[in-house]
C-alpha cells in the first residue's frame, strides 16, 4: 500500500499561500496557538527595547492591569512623569536592550551584583546613573540624591518581580558596551548619554545565540525563585539598529542581531515551561506588508503596524470577556496616546547615539 505524503493533511497555516499570500495584508496572522491567556486580574509587567513601550501603552488603554511599582510624585503632570521615565515601564529602568542588561538589573536589585562604576558625572558635576542614563534629565544634583533614588528604584524592581503574574520582555539588541573591570553592561555606549568613553575600561561585545539563551534562562530562573508562578512572553523588536560597531555595516548587523534574538526566543519558548513567543517581529518585517509598517526613516514603526500587532496580541492573549466599549476607551491612558499621530514616538536611548554621531559630523 502506497502511503500519502504527510503534507496532504496539514492545515492552511502550514502553507505560505494559506497564511500569507492568500490573505489580505491587514489580516495576516502568524499566531497558530498560545499556551495561556491573560485576564483583567493578571498583573502584567513589561520591559525591553523601545518597541516594548507600545505593548505597555496598549495594555493600559485596553483596561488591563499594567503593573506600576515606581510612581511619580502626585504633583507631576502625566507629561512630566513620562519625561522622567515614570509609568513607561513598571519601574523607572528605561529601555533594556540586551538580555544581559536585564539579568544584571535583577542581580543589582537583590544585592547580588555591585558594579564597580556606580555613577557617571556630567560636565556640570551632576550624577548620572550608568544603567538608566536618560531617566533623569539633567542628572542628580548630589550623590546622596542619586543614591536615594537608586535605592527606591531597585526596591521597585523587587516589587515588580514579586508581584507580577506575567512578564513580557522584548529583546532588542545583541550589541552592547560593557565594563572591562566587571562585565557591567550599559544601555548605551559611555560618552553618548553621560560618562566618558575610555577604551581601557569599556569594551564592545556582540552576544551570540548561546549567550542570549543562557542569560535569559538565568533571568527567568532568578525571577521564578522569588515568583514561581510567573508566566513569560518573549517578543523581538522589529526596529533596526541605528548604528553598529560590527565591521559588516548596519544592514548586515541588524540581520545578525535580529536572527540571534529570534532563534534564542524560540529555543527558550520550546524548552522552558510557561514561556511563549509572540511574533510581533514577523508582523512588522514580513514582506506581505510591502514595507508599509515602517516610517520614512525605515526605523520608526507606523501606527498601522503597531495596531496590527496589538490586534493580534489582544485576539490571542487577552481575555476580554465581560469587557464593554467603555472599559477600553475610558481606561487611564498615558501621554503617548493623547499625542499620537501617524507614527508613534517612543523614548529610545539608541536615538541618542544617532544624535551624537550627527553632532560629531
């Protein structure tokens, strides 16, 4: 008896025409199944690169419990609070571009890792936090003020770890600058948003798949020691690199970086319990949209692209049963939403690198 080949019994989503070419661009949905869903009682924390801010904004405007453990003083307006990094993420840690940066934040929060370089000084003598250089415009006026804010911040990180039900992390970059003394990883090259670059103290590193997997695995295990039931959703930022130190140029460097992060995410989702991957990267960069989800500079993500991603995220991960139209439209919204135009602008330390390069030229 001749057996029929196995492709005959596959569902439409296993074929390019069934999932991509034969579907209107706005309806392409690469999500086949999900392991869990989030309800309105789930305390959801987000972190990662610039693109992670879109997910946080969507959760707030959809009436879900976006966990915030570090809040601005009541006298701050929403706009001022956002400028100072409050409410953008659960705690005021700014963008976390690499997995190693996330792991070290957790270790610092619990007193396991103490970087040798505790602060940077700007030209006016103000104190800059090397691990979140843009959250305090103008820096801190004194060392005691800086240290007090850092203590409060790390306490807020611990509260996030111990209270969250779901952790959504967006992997952004593989390239990083770190200390030669102790391996401390910075969100941006020293000298760009504070501090001074010193080649004898700072080195460039481009993380591999195995390094990303190992660091993320350690981060999840570290969190679950303190919060065993937490579930994790990984995404990969579709935003290209603004600049690279790699010799092959920024286009190839972007491809390498995103490929590493995408492979690492799948490896983690396949091998760890209650860890899922959400394909926002595929939706934004997929050829089916003919580049329509990128703005004129080919880096900014258009609101249409963000809307497509968030529509799929809601469809597959958010349990909106019992929600009314009022729940969605009248929930607290942040300043980003009220200022929304065609292209969403999000805070991004990476842009400081482009600005600094432009000034030097």
